[in-house]
C-alpha cells in the first residue's frame, strides 16, 4: 500500500492527498469543498478534543453552544470583522422548499424569503457578544470563560482535506473580562495552552508570537499565533488567540457597572484551533511509508498480529498473549489484537505501518515456544525481539520514547531550517529553499505587501522568544533600510 503513495520528493502535495485517502482519514464529499472525515481520522480529532478540553477546563473554562445561523445585521456592527469575512460567507435566504408545478423537482419557494438573511457562522464573535450583553450587568458577572465545539463555514475556492475546507470542525473560546490586563493575560495564557498541546501531545514544535497588523484577526487588537514548520519548508498557522479589546463589546452594547459604580465596556478575547491540526500532524511527521503518529494521539497505540497456521495454533498464541493484552490495557494503552484470518500478516504489517500505529507486536510459533515477541516501532522502522517477561512495562516506556523521538526529529528539522538574512537579495534566494527566515522589517504594511507580492512569503509572526543570537536587537529593514525593532519570522505558508 505504501507503494501507492506518491513520494514526497516527487510531489509533496500529491503525497499528502494520497496519504489522507489511503490511510482512511478523509475523503471528498458530494458537497464541493467539504470532506467526509472517516472513523480513523475522526478518532484522531476525538483524542485532540479530549486533550484540549481537559486543558480548557483545568484553566476554568466551561463549554456552551451558540446558534449556527447569525443574522446578517450582526456582522455589520463591527466594520473590520465584516470586511474580513464578507467574501467567505454562506447566506441563507429562504426557509422552505416546494415541489415544482410539473411535480418532478424540488425548488425554493419564492414566498418563503426571509425578512433578514442568515449567515452560516464563519466564526461566532457576533452572535456570542449579542448574547453576552444580556448576561453581563455588573463586574460581579465577570469573567465569563466559555468555549464551544462546533463547525464553521468559510466559502473557500481552493480546498485541501483538513488544511482548507469550506466546512471544518473546531473549538472557539470566547471570554469576557473586567479589565484590559485580565483579557490580555487570558489571550496569552490560551496561546500557551495551545503551544503546550502542540509540543507535548502532537509532538510539533511551534514558534509563539504576535501577528503583524495586516495578518491579525478581523476585529482584533492583537492576534497571537503558534506557527509550525512542515516537512516541505512551508509554515502552518496552527492556533490563534485574539485580544479583542472592547471592539465587540462596543459594537453590541455590552457594558457593566464597575467597582466604582460607573458603566464600562467589557474586555474580550477569542481563541481557536481546528481540524487543520490533523493536517499539521500529517505533514510534520509522516514519511513515504505512510502516517507517523505520536503515541499521545494515535487511535491504536499498539497492534498485535499473531502469525499462525490453523485454529489450534491461533488458540495457543492467543492464550499466550491474553495476559500481555490485559496488562497493556491496564496501563492505559490502546491495543488492537488482529487475529483475522482474511488477510495475511504481511498485508497487516503494511496496513498498520501506513496508518502510523506507533508499535507493532508479532508472535509466531517459534516466538511462542521461546517466550519472545517481535517489537517494531513505526518512527524508526526498526525491529527487535524481546522476552515476554515485563513486555508491557517495556512497551509503555517505548511509547514515551517514540513520542520524545518524533518531537526531537521535528525540532531538529526546524533548527536546520531557520535562517537569518540581512539583505533582500539573500532573502529572495533563501525563501526559494523553504523554511523559516528571520529578517528585519520596517513595520509598514507597504513593505509587507511588497515582500508578499514579490516572494509569496508572509510575516508569520513577531516571535516572543529568540531563535538565533541577536534576533531581538534593532536593525535595518532588509527592503527599505529604515529602522527595525527586531527580526520577524517569514515563510511561505499554507
């Protein structure tokens, strides 16, 4: 099955599309731009949901749900917000269908036109702040820390499974605060939650930073981001957290009586990650043999394949392995015992390798007699024979080592592909090679637009941390020679 994958070096984009389909993650649907997330792909999303939801609740957030449909007038109340999303909105204009006069087709009933059109949510700031204004009267009602798991619709013209689809799944947090300082701290706190999840669960190293004014979320005062580097040298925005200031509170009249008895507008944040993270997972780790999944997100962490001839031998091997399976499950490890006789062991090995199962165990008649088992790890494609004694504890430690190794490999790749440049000519050469580039920029939208137009590179963020010596020191813009406060992170991006 791996032979059916286009090699990455030949066509990275086709390799990605092949892998999404061959590994049973998703497929195209009958609706243009929308995908069907298949059970194996959805189980990865469920594990992501579980890990993120736990982190949200540990930081005091609660889940709620808000309407899918938003009155068109709501989007008009915050000018920058509507400008940012206007071209991507799907609009509901009627509420009823009817059979045509010939009786052979269903048509829109012209008598059922809505008084006001409804927008299928591209994001929920407007409908939520129209609700929050009714919940908030006093400083005692704050903070509000809500999150919702939902789907959104953004009418994309060019789509790719997980990375960019018209409909996608996500979570969006929306919080209301008493002070500027509290809201700003919340926005950065949630960015750190995302970074922790990306690095310790997804095994994807990320750069944390703030977006330029041009790249920030429509309606935000500041947008914070985590940026990851994929194996083809392109960046992927993997999560954002927005400090919204009082913009949406003013747009919807959300005021509260402060501690001095005065009316004041509420301070706000919003933050979200989506099924795009599955795309990041694929492109950060996988190889020409298929998926490479970090154990913390793998739907199946260990697969066990008995190699047998006849039912009696299978019964003997199964009895030998039963205590191992029980102990692995007791340790919280997800195990699949594949004793189906409809597929040969070699076919099974190829299938589980393609699907990125971190550890594969195999036992044949000779292993059973010797009290041993073959252990294969997906990240290195290496095999070894181990004694059954203590095998469950060994596998638990092995999974932790695989998680660590996958992260280190991605981190090493990023380190090798972060470059610093001082001249625009050097920038143009290096951007063709891919990777992150740290360079000085004069802070103007004009220069940013010129760089994007001429090189297709964008400012991914102004990093919080230093990644090379001197990148936080002032300098001169590589394009204009004007003063620059620090180096910013450039890349071509998805």
